[in-house]
C-alpha cells in the first residue's frame, strides 16, 4: 500500500517554508545595502588616505576611478621635484586597485574644480576614467561620486575641493542639493 502525505502535513511544510522565506528576505535585501555602504566606505578610505599622503609627501596624489571596470586605485607622484607629473600606483594595499562590491556600480560622477566660475555646472560623467587629485596644500578636485545598487538605493561620496575632505552623503539629502563648487 502506498503512503501519501496528508493535507495537514503539506500545509505544515508549506507554512514552515513561508516563515523561513519571510525571515530570509530582509537579510537578502539588507545585503545589497551593506554592499553599497561597504563600497562607499572603501572609496572614502582611499580618498582620506590620498589627502593625508599628499600632505605628508609634499606631492600630489591621485584617486583614479574606472567607472566602466568599477574599480579605484591610488597613485602617487613618483618624484614631485625631479619628475613632476609622473604618477605610479601607491605602495601596499592602496595601490592595488579595489573593485566595488558585487552589484554596486558608479551611477555617475560630478567633477568640479577650484577656480571654476561661480555658478558654473560641474562636469557629469557616467563612463571612462575619472582622476581626482589631492594636493599638498589640502585642496583637491571637487567631486560627487554617485553609487547605486540594483534595488535603487544610492550613496554619494563627496570630495570637497577647498579642504580636500571626504564624506558620505545620502543622495536625497538637502546638503547634496546645495552643492557649492
């Protein structure tokens, strides 16, 4: 005689699967948000390191972003006095080339520059390579780096041109609307 599952047994199994699915869904959604934050923090750490290294070395340091390959790397001016303008990857981890987390992409980059006429719009980029320069006097290439995940969440890494300081902003924040290049 064949043994079959009863309707109650099937309902119990389906209920357990539904409860497990409800418990796992927020974790998966949160994973994408954590990847977004991790990528933004990685770029922020590289920008802060580049700013400090420029002041320490007395030479320019670049944060190079490849928008298509979704990577970033720090380059230092090899010899600011003997061969100005010649850059090489930084030693150690900063010069290794870091990819963004899985499923995270550059949504766009707005690049401004100190000395741009008041009210002039920054250059907006969505592909190619962007180089942000940090100088020994503390200034930097002003930029807003827009990152996004497949869920449509986003974060902005801002590099302030006058101070060279970097921060992470919510793209919906009022502070983002009041960009001063």
